[in-house]
């Protein structure tokens, strides 16, 4: 079996088109576009690049977007003062603090300070709690939501299927597991310390790899006809991006698989835009 390669770039473009359509409808109803505020602290090149990409994508979707660039030595108190002001602004729909923050900043305090209704990264404890409780009125972290959209576009209905999630972070592993549970999959969470990871993967009809360990999942372990979503972004010995899954061998067995790069990565920004529109809709009671 040769796997279908799940084109994250194409699916992300589809999501961005849907968001742009929704933004136009929102603007027609409310006389303004949804508004996203990006907070960047310091001059880390990777953070600057990520924020530029988010700014560009939001602008292209018709979302009003602004960036607040604070100096490297901005302390937690200064960041919290900015967040307090943005929380109070009724025309601000989404707030995102680009991580990681410089050493000395209290990252958790910053995340906790963002109004959960404007938490477009889906990292506030209130939104994580709503996901755990199965509530539908919260904002879900962008990458896990992107994983679910990729599965849907690949023709995978998780209902009744055995899913294995490799990784237990609050950013990806745990929320993906909860979303799969909500979709009626039977879910096992594994990690790099799992005693017999091979056996777990061999039994799985859905594999979501998000441990951040290059080549952790051997291609020969993949069950024939399984759906494989590789979230990880590692560097191989040649410096090229690669995932947790041994791609070429896995692609010989899977029904569908995401490449690295070009799979999950493009979905994260697309779902950030979707979350911004969703936050605006929920906050204004729109249809």
C-alpha cells in the first residue's frame, strides 16, 4: 500500500479561504473586522519570523492585526499591563503572546492573564478545562485543532477506532487525545518512556506523533491502512526538517500520512485565524 500524502499546505489554504469568507460576513454585520493583537518580547529571530507569518496571514484573511514589540528587558509586569489594556478593549477579539518569552518572564502568569474569551492560542486554563469537560464554547489550541481537520480531510472518521497519541504535552498531546475522545475514538496516550511503544503503535488505526524525538516511530510498526499524523519538527543529521515517524517506510503501510514539513505546520497559523474569527463570533453573540 502506498499512502496518500496529506497536503497540509493545500488544506491550510482551504481553511484560510473559509476564514476570509467568515471575516467578510462578520464585518458586514458588525461594521468592523475581527481584531488580533500579537505580543512579541525581545529580538529572537525565530519569534520574529513566526509573528511576521501570523501578521501576514491574518491581514490576507481580512483580520485587523497589530503587533506590540516589547524590548528584551521588558519584565512580566510590563507585559501584564499591556495585556490588561487589551483585555479591556472591547474591539480586540484575540490576543496572542508569542512564546517563548525571554528568561526572567513568568510565562504562565502571562498566559493566565489573557482573557479566556480572547485566548486564540487556546492555552488558558479555562479553555483547557472546557476542552476537558467537553464544552463547545471554548477556544481549542491551534495545532491539535489542525490535527483533527487533517484527519477529517483525509477521510478518517475516528469513531470506534483505536488511536495512539505519542506525546503528553499540554500544547499538543493531551488536547489531541481529548479531541479524539470527543470524536469517539478509543485513545491511548504514549510517550518516550512507554514500555512497549512498538506494540501500541502496531495496534493503532490512528497514530499522532508529537514527542519531538527524531525517528522514534519506525515505519515497520505502522499498521496497514492506518492514518498517521506527524506533528514533530526535528532536525536530522543533515540539518533537514524531519518528524518523529520514519516517513518513507511508514508511507508504504499507511492509508494516509502527513509529511514533515508541509503537513501539520501550515495548519497551525490557519487555525489561529479560525480561532480569531471564532473568538469574535462568540464575544459578539454572532450567528
